[in-house]
C-alpha cells in the first residue's frame, strides 16, 4: 500500500513544476525507471509509527528526488561511467550527458520545493529543520563528499569504508527517518535519537547489500569482502542490535526487522 502511494505520487510529482520539454521527459524517465523505493517508503513507515499528523507524501517524494539525482550523477562518464541502471539505459545514454546533468540539478532543486510543500501547516522551525537536514545529506557533509571519496579513496581501512558508506548512502537514510519523524508529528527534540536509529539501520542495509554482492564488487569498496563473510554477518547483527537499542529511546515502536521485511 505504501509503495503504491509512492509510485502514484511520483507519476504526478513534476506536474506544474516544469513546462513540457525533453528535460522534463528525462526527469520522468529517471524517476520512473523502477527500484524498491526504499527511502520514500521509510518516510511513510516512520510517520506511521509516530502516529502521523498526515501522510507526508511530499517529503517522501523529495527523498526519492534526491536519491534519483544521485544515481544520475553516479552513472555519468566522469563518475562510474555506467551504461545501465535498473535494466534500462542510464539517463546519459538515453538522453545525452548534458540533459542528464541538468536533470540531476533539476531534481535536487525540485526536492526542496517538495519539502516546502510538505511543510505547510507545520511550524517554521520544523520546515527549517527539514531543509537543513536535506542540505546536509546531499551536500559536503553527506553524499557529495561520499561520492568524492568513492572516486578518490584514501588508503582503505574499515573506518574509511564505514565513513564512505555513511556519507554516500547512510545520510539519505537519516533524512528519510528524520522526515518521517518530523512530518509524522514527532518531537523535534528527539531528532538526534532518530538519526542514531537511521545510522545503524543504513549501515546494516549496506552490509547486507555487500553480502549479496559478495562475488561481484571489488574488495576495495565491499565491506563484506574486506572483513570476510563471517565477520560481516556478525557486524550486521550487531548493527541491528544497536538500532534496537537506539529505537528503545523513542516514545513509539520501531522494529528493524519489520522495516526490513516491508522493504525487501
């Protein structure tokens, strides 16, 4: 049900935000290319757990805009130089590199517009917190620096791998959790507790992903191959336990395995 809500919202998400042209077509192509919609669904799940003042669908769409923009950039020839994304041509192969770059810019700025729309009816402080969180996640304290380390890695160590994964992928999990909490009506004083939950959930997700890609990824960026399967599986369980310990500090129930199963 939540996934269907996200898909419907994404289909109409750019209506009225742009005139009809090839750039808008490219944004829609990238947005509707499939995927599990893990992050926007998490926004809705967290809001459900809080008790939700209303369904924060605009906030969920904003998170998917940020995620899609990052994928477009990751695939570019100057980055990972990928040909395919989710079984379809990567955007720069389908529409050209220039349009792909502009689509990435466009979706990032459109995400902030969606945050503003979703914050209507909330206090200005809540809106400001959400905007600050999104900027942090996408910017130099988040995914942008994460991508830099991915392309220009320092000497590999466990600590550096954890930092890479946290910056590149974990910070957007934090945004999803925090948006769900804030726009679900949660206490803003508990944002750092929610961030801690998201940090452990995101790292557990990354380890599980690296385990599933054990025979595909290079060892230099795959935590499971760097640590070994047995230690990685232990670390996965440790992170889930840390998640549960952090979640116990919240006045509502978050269950890692429940969130995991609904998004697997």
